[in-house]
C-alpha cells in the first residue's frame, strides 16, 4: 500500500531515525555502533525505493511457473536461481543436489451423484494413491476429524468418508492452521483403517472460493495412503453439510490418477556473500524454491526467495562487506516434507557450529509486524536494539525465547543453531495458500519492499556485529 511505504520513507528520510549526531551512542552502551546504525537506516531507505524484490518474484513466477518438488519445473527453477545469483554478483553460487521420491497429481474427476448430479471442485492431497477405476459409492459424513478417529475397523467398507469441520480461523499468526490441518495429515489413516474406498475432506483454508487447497499428508511410519484422498473447496463442503443436515442420501463418483513416480533429483541453491573478517561464521536466510502445482507459488514461497535474495544483494552493494558470511538458501522440495531442509542440515552437519544465525521468509508477502528470537543472552540484547532501529517500519519486538525461524530452519534449530523470525501479517495467507489463487497479482510491491527493508537492516546488523552469536542458550 503506497501510504504505508511512503509513510515509512518519510519517517526515514526526514531524519526521524537519523539521530546519530544529536544523541551519540557510546560503544559500551549499545552492541550497535553509530556507523552500523546509520548503514542499517540507509539500507532501509534504499530497500523501500527498490523494485528488486518484486522483479525477482515476477521473474520466478512468470518464467518458471509452478514448481512441484522433484519436477522438471523445479529443476528449471534451480537453474534460474543459480543464474540469478551469478547475475547479482554473489561471491559463491552452488546447487546442492539430493534425491527424493516424486509424487505426481495426475488427473482428477469428482462429482456428487446423489441426491443429484453436481461437479465438485477438488484437489488430490500429496501422497495420495490413485483409484484403479471410477469409484461410485455412498458418502459417510463425519462432522470433524475426531468423529472419524472414533470409527471401528472395517466399518466403512464400500463407502467414501467425508470429513467436514469448520473453515480455518483467520489469524495474524496463522494459529488456526495446525488444528484445522489434522484432517489432512492423519485422516487417511483412519479412513483406510475403516476400509473406505476414498477419503474426501474439507479444504484446509480460510477462504470462501471454490479453490481447493492441496498439501502434503503425513506418513504412517514409512507408509503412505493406499486410497485416493481429495480436498474439496469450502463452498462445496458447506453444500455437502447442508444436504447431510436435510437427511439427503449422499453419494459420490471420483477418479484420481495421483501416484508415486519413483526417485528423482531435487536440490538447494546456495548463494554466499563472503564475510570480510569472520567468513567462516554464517548467517543463513532464505525461502523455498518449490511450490505446489495449482498456482505459480508467488506468496508460497516465491516471495520469500525474492525478499531474502534482494536483501542480501542490497547488503552486498555496500562499500564494505559485513564481517560474517551471509548465505541465501533457496530450499528445494519444502512442500513435500522439508526434504531440502533436511538435506542441507545433513550435508553441512560438520559445520553447523559455524551457522551462527538462521531465519526464513515463508509466510507470504504482507508487511512484517514483529521480530522474535531464540538466541543467547548477549545476542538477545542485540535483537532488542535492532528492533528499535526497524520500528519505524511498523515492527514490534516480540518474544526472546521463540523457537523456529521458519519451516526450513527446523532441522537447524533442532541442532542448536540460533534463530530469529521476522513475522509477517498472515490474516489472509490461508485464503491463498496451496491454491490456484497463489499468483503474482496477490503481492503488493510496497509491502514486499517493506519486507526487504526489514531483512536488509536486520541481517546486516547481525552480520557486522562484534557480538558473539554462537549458541549458548
């Protein structure tokens, strides 16, 4: 939104932040020097005026399109990422490959056949099995996932289970996702235990469009589903509920071609800006390069790739490199199980002690509103000071013991790598997440620029500080 961007620029340019001369900081009073503070402020001004972030996500979504993990399109995206890194002048560019099982969506037809014929809008869920032939069966209605988990073994033979539930609760933090997502994660295990021919669930999303949300299911041990599992749009789920409440006999026909296609190659794209004094210490930022195949993966997660790459490039443009290495990782195969994240942690296991900070942008492209952290006490004081510098962007200081850093950071966090997170506004994120509606037009360039400004200032200050960032939590 222009007003937000212009207001932030006005505050910065007018000197609201540039208080170095009038209120000089003594080095012992702050972990940030006056020169570092001024550089961070200048980075924010530059980022708010820059169109680099938007041009990167526009290029990715337009030139490459949907990028399902393990697909030929994801391979083209890796090549695109490496080429971009070289064009932007990163000091080191690498593609780190790994192998993975490839699931392909195939075709899908799903329709209501009783009490009348009506096409439904559905999407196969990741890991679902195909139907050997057209399934025509009565529907057994379950009000929520808890009702399905209570069924007796074999009680759904010859039937299709439908799990309803409520549309996701909208939340700034996305807190409604996990409870709503249980039916997608584990529903198939109970439907299969009951002998159902297929499982249909209410789409895991907060929108009211006839755009079903896809997503990956969870394995049961090392096993995936042996039945088709389909998410239908919220309006279609509402329709089935109303018919059920009228005691109408419900039946469905469906045919799904989704299936596993064997082992393929995926990979992570790694871009480095080498530090000037402590090159062995790594500040890792990034996003995931793959996307679901229904849209073009603009908000999930082309935006994250663009934000972090653009922020790193703006830092690289400074007259002097910061002390520590800044590493941008475009993670592969995130949507299908954080496969790139685990591959990165395994490949770099011997050097994780030198990964002194990690964070990921993977929650859309709306404004950042909060900074949280999970670092050592000395670094926590640094975070507090950084929060003051980025506050004019509309960002508040959040908790200092918040684990995470982003989905792809989980394997690093589990190994003790310190993390921060710049939390984005997520109230409408799950209107678009994993749907055909995840397209470039949903990104506001000014809001994206605010993200780049926050990342550029924050990551520069971490990379250039004398504070010991190594884990001692």
